[in-house]
């Protein structure tokens, strides 16, 4: 059985926000609702990395567990979807989600938030597939059209890959093996098991893969040497 | 009264430990926690690289905030700069697990206990027959305040419990669509009645404050356990020590807990982070548990447990013998004129005037 | 693999269906072919049928020069969806935020909807007829009173090739050279510098070609934000082991990927490059054979470089000695290596010299004309390359023909009009051959005393025809000029800041132009590939396409007939294909001749046949062609030249895209040969030495004349390869394996430039006053592009005490240019809602400003900018950086109410150029927007 997942390759992501906008465009979410966002760590210093975050379609989804009306569900592909007709807009899924994925059209007084919206892995919702009603509520159902998520398809550097976990893990593994670095960032073993060809993936490239020597005055945030 | 020193102590202890849990929980993301699942782990690993400092125990953010230029006018949810918050899954585990279990257990146990208590001990009746002379106990204002509070409380309790347990108890019976509609109404009912309840509680606090200061004789009452089991009437003032504890621990303290946490959960526009709301939720549930449990006790005593008491809140007056039996000190004070103007010979407004010599009305049960 | 979706509520509404989704990718074979590990679109076994009436239009993103393809799904005339164009070898489906948002243009929430006119300080709706007539009458009056040079037409790099070409033609027939477009303030210095060094002013290789690079030096370029999809190719190269060096004052989003990051003091790049060359020469890392065979004047460079000992370089640039050496070694010992530069290099008063220093560096390393090498100049706007090639340039006619008499005659013939008629349109023959006023200075031509303006009249009217005002420096001066003008016309899909900043109460017209998705035409990407855009939707609202507007005005002004002599007009719109055919017939110099509309459309349709590394079609009807026929695509379309993927590449025959360096400056200079050495020639060339460019005389001498057909002979007689309208000379020459433009040496010494060999000159506004005496700027010039231009007198003033911080500016990925389009697009605007200034934590602490707080940036012009502090170690102490995309605020005041109703962009902010100081390149009048000084004040 397929299990749909995303990986964002932080060795590639350039914070171009292509994924964020692709999602906006494809699903026509309003201002204020962003199913995907890009966060940069160590902004402006060596070791800077950007990562694109959306719903991870958790196998053991906290949002699903806390929803008071049980309107969140797993599809057989492991995609986490929800029913907006049933959602009461309580925000519990947002408190619970580790990735801040659930979004609300408003945050008003009396905990008035409107219907929760989140990444659907571009697979719509409980309405009939590719129907107008489905699009209005959940955005596009690309999966039903045989397409993959818009964000991953349009990713500026192919950093973001989405699809069947085994397939994307394979792509990622292959990439890592080509370039010789990366997996340590990714909880590789925990997430995707051992590299295909056995053994640990070790850094093959000589020297540091980037300019991370903080003592180097060029890296130092220090002074502009005038 | 269902409050004994012991239950009081346990209650305080529980409240304290909840606070401690909250504080321990503040170190989000909790890296020591076992990864819940691989997806989360992968992102956590990326985050490990961060050299930016983690928010400490005093931070109200729900994870490590990363500042890049999108921070100026964040897009996405309020914490668009947090990659991963471990508190979320933790909250789910605690709320759905031990907290829900404890709440359910406590409420059921208290309910059952009251039932058996009633079966075993029965109501506390006055020893002397009613004299037919009514003493005014509560003014119309006091009664209105009481009932407004009581009704809003009951609405909050019922709607709150449905939000919490409805998906286990009601949803299987009525199906998703009906339950969702119900929950939707209940959610808004809860969220709108909440502030109303706070207003009522404040009014109630000031209305009954003066008569709820502890006096020396209350000690006597406490020592004898209010005579609940022994059916001995322990002399008491206007309110006895049990009622006073209800006032102070229930209405006041738990009222505060519920109000503060409720407001945090209800008015989400003030930049509360998920972390704050998680902690508020823990306390809200804990408070609700004890408040509802205590209210069940209060209601029991006010109705079946103490025949005649309901009359006081319903119509404002009590029979002289009831006053003498339950609040001897107060009765004496009224008689001595220390509490002026509280004798009232008028018949309760919704009752026909009693024929002379006919037995005074008794609580029906 | 099968995807199964079930509804959650199994009891109530279980639905189950199958979708076969072949999520292919990565694995084995594909990985070798497409090593980018792309996820291909899943193919549906059982996909839902497409909507009726939908069609897919192929177009190209309009927000930068990378040239990413876009697949627009249109249903009943509405742009309903945007799909990833996996087939394009350039972007393979990828987009940055801007490209992923272009569908919003199809709604245009904040667009200009109908023509408007400013009346008593308020914009009022008028009809197109009224607009054309009123403006036309004013123009005719203006012409009568002051002559045609009283008008400045600021064209656009956003126009497609055909519109750009037509606009140059329009201005010529109006009778002026006062036209310009974004390239002036973008890569004009590159074009001038590189063309004078190698022969053509363009990127030599392609983004895809980086796959072959072993090392890449990014200097003054931040592709992660400015050319995001180029990173798709570069990161692939890096994963294959390419070394990466980034030279930038800021630790940019690109720098974070670097193996070696060099933080440089802005404006000292020549010193840095000479510092690198010092190590290269010292260690013998240069390519001696290459230098001997293919370059001229390298010894002069050696002399200059010898002065730049490591300690001196370090003192001037601020880069530690070891760091310079490391950069030199990485680049020199990992060949082929490529150099990428951009605005950090070009936007300086020494921009042209900067550019040439880098061109020379690549020559010394023998990196030009090789796969994986090259001077990869990442250009700016989507069609800035095309507009530079064939568009409104004040010093040249399309195809870099210049504006001398010969050029005018060539184009008079092509246009089918009389040379004398064209001449009669101008103020004088002298003015006809004098480069026009530039966009960077137009307001000076309004404000200066008439006696100092090198034309009979001051400017009295301006057309902003697809250009934003906030991209030019010294906005307070511009505002003063705007108020002095007779009238102003904005022709743009958006009102732009022009509509809001002028402070006038009348005399402003706003004409709604169609965007590039509402028209069709060809667009030239940075790598010279020309792509065809299909019309996605009809013009929105009352918008009209630019070429229609040009035609309407021409008709009103009395040269309508001449403008479209060889061009069909349908519904007032000159037919785009016909315009392109006219370009094909005229622009021989740069080989815009083989790229007929038919061939370009075929390429777009068969994108998938092109290999994403080599860019060559491996099968299908375009087999053998390079994607988009990167110019020069020699000869007539019938010749089927495949395009030139890499310039000056000797390894291929000219017929297959090979080329030597261009012979453009004679055969020798000062006794040194300028033609290539013996033995240096393109593959299969019949001439095995250097040779000059071809003309009828040379052809006859070689005995190749007879190979021309009789008709060709008639046309070619007395002509050279550039002016032979039959293309016969080119055909024959290429058949013999030769390059029509000759086989020469690249010039390391450009004797016709202010600095024949680039020399470091301190920025005009510099904090290093101690270096000013040693490395002074140029002398002031009296008449330069028709205006007096200051250098030394600006540098003489010491601002460094009052304004202690260096300020520089640049780009954010979400916004483009002046930002009017992108800040009006809510999908993008949401991502960056505030104008800010990056400031180092130490500097921020000095004025006590915290992250997200407002502060004032004050500059030596007296202007003050109110913006948010972005406190970050990305910039070093002593330097601040600001994005230049914001506009709509004026020194703390929001101009929203001055825009026409509903026309203000979603996000507004202070324009950095409101505060920017004086400074212009000594060759091209490029504005200096990368170094100045400022101080911060807490707001
Ligand atoms: N998102 C986006 N993309 C764009 C555009 C856009 O507006 N937005 N515009 C397009 C256009 S028109 C162009 S021209 C290109 C420009 O693309 P780039 O030139 O790459 O972009 P910039 O940010 O202007 O400048 C690049 C870098 O030069 C550095 N720099 C400043 N001064 C100096 C110096 O003296 N020396 C050196 N070595 N570096 C210096 C700056 O810190 C900056 O990081 O981008 C194109 N792409
Ligand atoms: N301080 C500072 N200033 C700079 C720079 C810098 O780095 N720092 N960079 C400079 C550079 S490199 C450049 S290229 C310029 C860019 O600056 P501009 O080119 O002035 O900025 P854009 O916003 O791209 O302007 C394009 C205009 O054309 C309009 N437009 C789009 N499509 C069409 C069309 O089809 N027809 C018509 N008629 N109009 C159309 C848009 O709405 C927009 O108003 O800025 C320069 N200014
Ligand atoms: C159906 C539900 C309830 C009933 C039947 C009930 C009944 C009573 C009665 C009979 C009294 C008077 C006792 C006396 O005369 O000494 C009383 C007092 C009081 N009740 Fe209730 N009550 C109910 C719910 C509540 C609730 C929900 C609250 C608070 C949230 C509350 C707060 C009080 C207070 C504060 C007093 C005064 C006692 C004191 O201040 O110590 N009651 N109630
Ligand atoms: C004093 C009586 C109250 C009781 C017994 C009570 C009980 C509850 C319970 C059991 C929940 C569900 C918690 C969960 O599912 O995790 C809840 C949620 C909530 N309560 Fe209360 N509550 C009370 C008062 C208030 C007040 C005074 C307010 C507001 C001012 C309030 C606002 C909320 C809010 C906002 C929620 C979240 C539910 C949602 O918005 O969907 N509550 N309450
Ligand atoms: S919303 Fe959050 S918790 Fe739920 S599946 Fe998505 S990532 Fe997991
Ligand atoms: S907001 Fe909606 S989806 Fe989220 S937990 Fe509440 S009811 Fe469920
Ligand atoms: S999968 Fe679809 S819905 Fe989810 S973030 Fe990507 S584009 Fe948006
Ligand atoms: S599109 Fe790709 S590279 Fe760009 S921000 Fe998103 S994940 Fe990163
Ligand atoms: S802006 Fe440039 S890089 Fe981004 S999608 Fe458009 S063409 Fe591609
Ligand atoms: Mo540019």
C-alpha cells in the first residue's frame, strides 16, 4: 500500500517559495491561509538551511487524535484529509500538530476560526472527486487526476519531493549517495532505514561541504574588513 | 457537604501538580521525548542544526522560533517561524490519555458516590415541624444572580463535556453529521456563555462575599463534618463552613481558573501561542473536573440532600424551623435583630395562602 | 503503484476508486539521463477526464531571464490552472514563487482597467479614442514647438522581441534616439564590456551547461533569489562535485551553499579579480596556449595585475590574503570553471571595467568557449536580452547596428521607407547619429539648464512604457522633473508608482497595457534561447497590447503606414509573426535571422525532445537543434542553423553552433595582431588561421562568390555579411566552415574605453577616504549621452563622517523590479509584507533598534526612508542592505490615496531609490546602485 509522504532536501532548498505559491495558485487559498511555508534556520550565518513545511500526513496523526468531531481521517494512501462540513473550527488540530499545518481563515473572538484548512496532499476531500464543491472547499484533487502535489512538482530545485514514501526515499537516497552527504540531517535511519547498498552513507566529498568554518573571518558575521 | 479537609487537600495537591506539569512542559520542543514518528524525527534532525537559542522555560512560543525575513509580517499561522513543536503531540497524549481518563473517572465516581450516599444516608431533615413562619433568606437579586450563574454553569459543563467526550459517547449513536452539527452549536454556546458565566460569577462573588467570611463557629462545624452523616445539626451562621468552602474553593478559586483559562482559549486574537493554549487547556479541563464534581455535590445538597434548602433559592424564604435547624446562629441573630428585616410572613409568591393550622409546605421528594 | 482513496466514514459513505499514478523518478536509467532526480508527473491509468473546452497554452514566465516555461490551462477564455512544464529543458517544471504565481495576471485584481487622465489631482476614466487623440495632439504640438527630441520614451525589457523592435522603429520614425529600457540600469555595462572584449554582449553558455562545470565563481550575483531556477542546474553540478565560490558583501542565500565564501567591500571587485589573477599568474595556472592563440593585450593586464600584491588587495577589498588565494586556486585548478556575475558587478560607476576584469579572468584561464566554462552573465528581465538585442536602445538600431548613416540606410531598406524620409523626421542628421538620453538620467535632461543639455531642447514629455520609476535613483530629483514636464504618459498593466509619486494635478495619462500573457511573441532568455509565448487569454478589461497602442499612436502621429509597411495589421494589431519575420530579415549581426516564428513554435511544442544538459533535441522534428535556437542562429530559417549554445566554441563547426571570437576592431592594433593565431579556428573550418569579417570583396578574393545564387549576388554586391539582405554571404561562408564575423582575438585591452585595462577606482561615495587619492574616479564629463556627468566633484565631498554605514541594495525572490506587478499579486505580496533594511546586530544596538521596529535610513541626498529593521548577521558591521522592490511610500508617507482607485498594490513600502545618491558608469551611464553611504536613526 502506498504511503504518501514529503521530503524536503535541505541541501537543495533555496527558500524560493515556489512551493508555497504553487499551492496558493493550485488550491486558491485566501490571503492568510498558507498550507505550506518555508522556514530558514541559522539565517545569514554558515549552516543556514531552509526547509519547506506543510502537513506531513503523519501515520499516527495528532490532529486526528484530538479532533473533537473526528472529522480528520486517513485515506488508504496514508493521506490525512478532513471534512470541512463537520469541522467546528475549534483549533485543537492546530494545537496538536507538530508542524503548524492546520490553518484557519480567521482567528476571531470567541475562538471563531472558521473551517480548518490544511494541505490535502492535493487530493481534495470527501466530496466527489474533482467536483466543483470539492475544489471550493479543499482545492484541487490532483491525485484523482493522476498527478502529484503541485508544490513538489513545481519546486524550484526539486528539493521538495512528494509521493509514495518508498519511491521518494529512494530518490533521496540516490541523491545522497551521489553527493556523499546529507543523511545525517534527516534522521535517515529512523525515517527510511539503511541505505540501499548497505552500510552507512558517509561523506564522500573532501573537506567541509560548505564554508562552515566559523573562525574564518570571511564567515564571521564580524566586521566588514575596511 | 462533599468537601472534607481531605478532599480539599487532594484537590490543592492536584492543582499544584498540574501547574508543575505545565512548567515542565514549557521546555518545548522536548528533545528527550521519544520521537512519535519518523516524519517528525526528520524535521527535528534538521532543526538540530540550528544555532539560534531555544526558548527557555519562560518562553511562551511553542517551539524554536527561527527568524528570517519572513518574520517581518509572517505569513501562514501565527507561528510561521516554528518548524516543529513537540508540545503538540505531548498535549495530544496527555489530553487524550491520562487527563481524559482522570476527568471521566472522577466525574463518574463522584456521581456514583453521591447516589450511594443518598441511598445510605438520605436527606437531612429538620427535627421540628415547620412553624409556617417564613424567614426571608435570599433577596430576589441574590436569587437571580444565583440562577443565572447556575444555568450558565450547567450549559458550560454540558457543552464542554460534549466537546471532550462527545466523539466517544454521542457520535457513535448519532453519526458524524448530526454530531458535528451538535458540536458546532455546543462549541459556540460554550464560547459565548463562558464570558456570561464570568460576569455572573463576579456578581455572585460580591453578592455573597460578606456572608462567606469564616467565623470561629465554622471551625466547630468542620470538626463535626457538618453533621452530614450523623444528621446532627451543627450550629452555623448564615452559611455554614461547607457552603463557605464551596464559595471560596469552588466559585471563587475554580471560577478564576476556569475564567482565566477559558478567556485564553476563547479570545485567541491576542497572540497566544499554541503552547499557552495547550497549558490553558490542561488547566481548563482540570478545573472543569473539580468544579463539576463539586457542583454535583452542591446541587445534591441544595436539593435532595437538604429538604427546604431549595425553597430558599427558589422563593427566597425558609421556614423558621429550617433556619433554626440548619443555621442556628443565623436564626438567633435574626431573632436578636442583628440581621434586620429578614423575617417575612408572606407566603411564597407562587403558593396559595395556607389555611390556618394546615401543615406548612414541605419539600416534595 | 495504486492510489486508493476512501472516505473516512466507512459506514455512511464509503467510496472507493482507483487511480493509477506512476510516480516515477530517480531510479536507475532516468537518473543518468535526467540526473536532477526530478519527479516526473504521475501518469494516470484512470484519470478523470479533462474539462471540455480546455486547452493548454504554452507560455514563458515573465519575471526573470531564466525563461521558465509555463503551461496555462484555459477554459472558455479563463485561465483556470497552471501546470508544471516538465518538458522544458530549462526549468523541467520548476518555478520560483514568481513563476508559480503568474496565473494571477489572468485576474489582475490591482490592474489598470481603462485609460485614465489626471484632472484636478484625481484620475478620471476616459476612452481610448480620447486618450490617443489628446495625447497625440499634445505630442504634435510638442514636436512643433521643440522638435522630436523633447520626448523621452522609456521602453521595456518586458516587451517581447517584436514589441521591442517595433518600439525602436516607432521612436525612429517619430524622429529621435531618446529611448531606452531597463538594460541601461541593469546589464548595460556587461553588454558594453563583454561585447568589446569577446564580440557579443551576452551570456556565453547556458544554465544547463553548468552541469559540466568543475568550479563556479558567483560574484555580485545572488541566483538563489534572483535566478532561482538556475540553481536547479547549478546545484546538480555541485552535487556532481563542482566547487562553489561566492563573492558578495552579504552572506546571501546563495552564499550559504558555497564551499568558499568571500565577503568583499562593495565596489572593489577589480582589485579582487586582479588579486586572483596575481596568484594565477604567479603559479602559472593560466592557460598559456589559449592566451597566445586567442587573446590580445594580456601583457598589459599582467602589468596592471603585478601591482596588486596580496597585501594591497587585502587592504582595498578587505578580503584576507589567504581567502583570495583560495578563490584563485579553486577556480584555476578545477577547470572548466565558470564565472557568474550580475548586479554586484554591473551597477557601479566602474561597471564596465568590472565586467571586463572578469571577462579577462576567464580568458586567462582559457574558460571561454568551453563546455562548463564561460562568462555566465545572468541577465535580468524576462526579455531584457531580447530588448537589448533588437529593442529601444538610444545608441543603436536593432541588432547592434549602431546609429551611423549605414545603419539607418540598412533599416530604411528593411522597413521599406526612404532614408531621407527617416532623416527628415529627426531634428537633424547630427541628432540622428547621437546617442539619446538614458533612462537613468532623463530627469536631469528636464532639470538641467538648457545650455548644458546636448540637444536643442530640454525634455518636455515622458512615456513610461513598461518601466517603473522607483528603479531609478534620485527620486526626489525625478519628482521635481515630473512636475516640470508638460505631460507624462504611463503605458503599463499597472498604474505603477509613476501614477502616485509625481505630485501633479493634471497632465498625466494612464493607459492600460496588456500583460505578456495577453499577447504572443518571442522572448529571449538569458542564455540567448528564444522561446515562443502563445497568447493565453485575451486582454483583460480595456487593456490593449503594446503593439496595438504603438500602431494607434503612429496613425495619429502620421507615420502609421510607414510603421507597418511590411506588416499585416489585424484589428489594429500589427501581426506579431510579421514583425518577427522583419527581424529575421534584418538582424544578421547577431543571427536573429534563423529563428522564424515557425521554428520557434515548433521548439515550444516539442520541448520534451531537448536534452536538459546539452539542450540539443535528440529526436523529433527539431532533431539537432539547440533549444530555442540560442542566437546567433545564422542565416535564413531555411538554412536550419541549430543555434549557438556556447559562444566562441572552437570544438564545433560553425554550422553546428561553433564560433571563434569576433573580428570587430580591425586586423591589428599598435602592431599587435588582432586576428586569431594560426591553428586557432573552429572545427572543419577551411581557413586555418585568423581571418577578418566577410564582405563581397573578401568572398570574391577567396573565390567563393560564385557559390552565391544570381539573386543573392545582386543583393550582396557591395555589402558585407551584416548588410547583405539575401543572407547569401553568410550561407556560403558557413558552408566553408567559417564564421561570418571573422576569426579574431578577444581583447584584454580595449583602447577605446576610459580604462583600456580595468583599474580599480574608489566608489564615488566611499568610506575609505584614504584610498581616494590613490584610486580616484574619472574627471567630470561635459556632454555624455547628451548630459553633463559628474565624477570627481562628487567624490571630492567626504560624506563618511556623517554617514558612516555603507549601503547596498538588491533583490528578494518574491518580488521583481520596481515590484509593481509582484506587490500587486496577493499570492506573492503576502510573503513579504514590509519594506526592511538588513542591519548587523552591532549596528542595530548602536541606535537601539530591535528586530521588526521601524527606523529611518538617512542618505547624503537628504532623503529619509522609514522602514523596518531586519537585524541579522547576514550583513557585516558597517554595511546595510535593502531590497529595491518596494514603492508607494514617500519618506514615511503612504501614497495609497494618490493611486487611481483600487490600483494601489497590495503591499507598499519605501523605495530605496528615494534615497539613492548620484553616480553613473563612465561608458554606459549605468546608475550606481550598489555602493553608497547612509546612517540609521531610530523611528
Ligand atoms: N526575484 C527576483 N529575481 C530577479 C529580479 C527581481 O527583481 N526579483 N530581477 C531580475 C533582474 S532585472 C536582474 S538584473 C537580476 C539581478 O540579479 P542579481 O544581481 O543576482 O541580484 P542583486 O540582488 O541585485 O545583486 C546581487 C548581489 O550583489 C551584491 N553586491 C552588492 N555590491 C556588490 C559589490 O560591490 N561587489 C560584489 N561582488 N557584490 C556586490 C549584493 O549583496 C547582492 O547579493 O535578477 C533578475 N531576477
Ligand atoms: N537601488 C537599486 N535600484 C535598481 C536595482 C538595484 O539592484 N538596486 N536594479 C536595477 C535593475 S537591474 C533593473 S532591471 C531595474 C528594474 O526596474 P523596472 O524595470 O523599472 O521594474 P519593473 O517593476 O520590472 O518594471 C516593469 C514595468 O513594466 C510593466 N509591464 C509588465 N509587462 C508589461 C507589458 O507587457 N507591457 C507594458 N507596457 N508594461 C509591462 C510592469 O507592470 C512594471 O510596471 O531596476 C534597477 N534599479
Ligand atoms: C441546579 C443547580 C443548583 C441548585 C439546585 C442550587 C441550590 C442552591 C441552594 C438551595 C442554595 C442555598 C443554600 C442555602 O440556603 O444555604 C445555594 C446557594 C449557593 N449556590 Fe447554588 N445551586 C445550584 C447550582 C449552583 C451553581 C452552578 C453555583 C456556582 C457556580 C452555585 C453557587 C451557589 C452559591 C455561591 C451559593 C451561596 C452559598 C455560599 O455563598 O456559600 N449554585 N444553591
Ligand atoms: C466553569 C465552567 C466551565 C466548564 C465546566 C468548562 C468545561 C470545558 C470543557 C470540558 C472543555 C473541553 C476541553 C477539551 O475538550 O479539551 C472546555 C473547552 C473550552 N472552554 Fe470551557 N468550561 C467552563 C468555563 C469556560 C469559560 C468561562 C470559558 C470562556 C470564557 C470557556 C471557554 C472554553 C473554550 C474556548 C473551550 C475550547 C472549546 C472550543 O472553543 O471549541 N470555558 N470547557
Ligand atoms: S495536520 Fe499535522 S498532525 Fe495532522 S497529519 Fe498533518 S502534520 Fe500530522
Ligand atoms: S478545527 Fe476542525 S478539524 Fe480541527 S480539531 Fe477542530 S473540528 Fe477537528
Ligand atoms: S500537497 Fe498540495 S495542498 Fe499540500 S502543500 Fe502541496 S500543493 Fe498545497
Ligand atoms: S520550491 Fe523547493 S526550493 Fe523553493 S522553497 Fe520550496 S522546497 Fe525550497
Ligand atoms: S522568475 Fe525566473 S526563475 Fe522564477 S519562474 Fe520565472 S523565469 Fe523561472
Ligand atoms: Mo536588471
